[in-house]
């Protein structure tokens, strides 16, 4: 079947990436509607090399006849409009945080738990996980299948694009101001401290136990997607990188595995590329993987300080696999395994 798509939040970082991916996959521009708030109505957004789409007003859009909605508008907007789209017969793949922990909404990473897509029938909504969670569970899945994971300790190094265009603009403005020796201006609006030439151990709001909501998301989402028995401790840090999240992950297994066993399992896993040479430049960094689809794993080694421990370095483009690409991959599986069979 030829699905009809609506992309909600089409003028944002993730929305634009979704449009590019749909175009790259050969979806015709006539099958895609771009939507955003009323202030973006009429704005033109690129679609592939040659086409542009005029942005429509989400508030008054009739979703009847739309098959799949790829939504990245922010949690409050999603709370209002995702059920409206589902009621009109569309299936919503939602990239906001609002629906992720709803027990009637599947939280899906196609390489990890594709079978969960079947639960879309409960509310007509499928949730896309948090960007930092997605790349981690893609790397954890083949290892969990190999030896069962007991505990994960992860520290993230998250790029400013995770905070949207405003975050990228803030890093650029602060960096420019430092190099040009400009007098201090109000550069600090998106982040709680200066991000240029700095790292900030604070993403999202603080919770009662001292963790941040970003760290909480990694804990609860990993349990929902991969295994509720896995214990996760996360520290999430914003770093002065435009695109690409990195994670240092320490894993404790139920049984002993060698680093070579881990390496082989990861090499054979879908969506994973292993770059692990114990030499200069023998590892992946955000600068090299921006614009790429896979999750890259490097620095695979045993941890002698814990029983059955392995450490990894994991890098991915947070706008693609961490958001837009994951949503489109869900849409592809949904169309192939459910919608086409029902047609």
C-alpha cells in the first residue's frame, strides 16, 4: 500500500530530518503533509533534493485519510493532537515524552522489540523512546541475548541538538562571542550554564531523588523496552557538540563473557557497526557519525573490577537513529507487517 503521512513538528530539527529520510526512502512528496503550529503556517520546508512542502496548521488539520502520523511537536501539543489523529483513523508514531510510559502505548526500537508494535491497536499510538535510550538499548540487546544483563552504569555525552535548534544556536552564539571577544550578552537561555567550552551535568528537570528526568527516562525506558529486571544507573551530561550523542556504558552480566564474545555479538547485530581497533583513531566519535544511521560501538573491553563486567563506548546521531530514523523504521514495520496485511 502507498501510505499517506503527516509529519507534525515539520519545522523542527527532528521534523526536518524525518522529511529528509522519507524522501531518501522514495516516499512521494504528494503522500506527505507537513504540519506545525499556526506561526509556521505557509513556511516552505525542503523535501528531498527537488521538492518543497508548504507547512499546514496542525490545529485545524483533518487527519481523516492519513495513515501514519510522525509526530515531534513537544509533549503538551502531542497530548492534545495525537489522540485526535488516532480517533480519525491514523496511527501516530510519537517522538515526545508524553506517551512513553503509558502502559497501553508500545515503546519501540525496531532492532530490539519489534513485536511490541502490535499493541498500537490499544490507542492508535506508538511511542518513540528518548534519544539516549535508543542508542543504548540497540547496543545492549545482542549482549543481553548472549549473557543476560544484571546492571548498567551509563554516562552520556549529549549534543546540544538534543535541545532543539535553540540549543544549537546557543552553542554557536556563545562560541562566537568568546572568539570575537564580545562583551557579555544574554547568550544563556536554553541551558542552565554556559555550554561553550563547558560540560553541564544537568538535562531536563531535577527529581526528588537527585536524578534528572533525562536520567530517569533512561532507567524506566530500558526496563520497558528490553527487560524490567535490568538495573540502570545513569548520569546525563550536555556537551558542546552540535550533533551526535556518545555514551560510556559499563555492563554487569549474569555470567562471564569475554570481550571477543561481546565484539562478535555486536558485529552480528542489526543496526550496529563495530569500530574497535586498539590504536589511534580506532574508535567512533560524534564528529564522524553525524548524518549516519547505525549505532557505533567502540572501546569494547572487560572490566576487572566487577564480576562479569564489560565496558563499551557507544555513539549515534541523535537526530537520526535517536529520533527521526527510529520513527520511520517503526512506520516501515507497521506498514509491512500490519497495515498491508490488513488491506
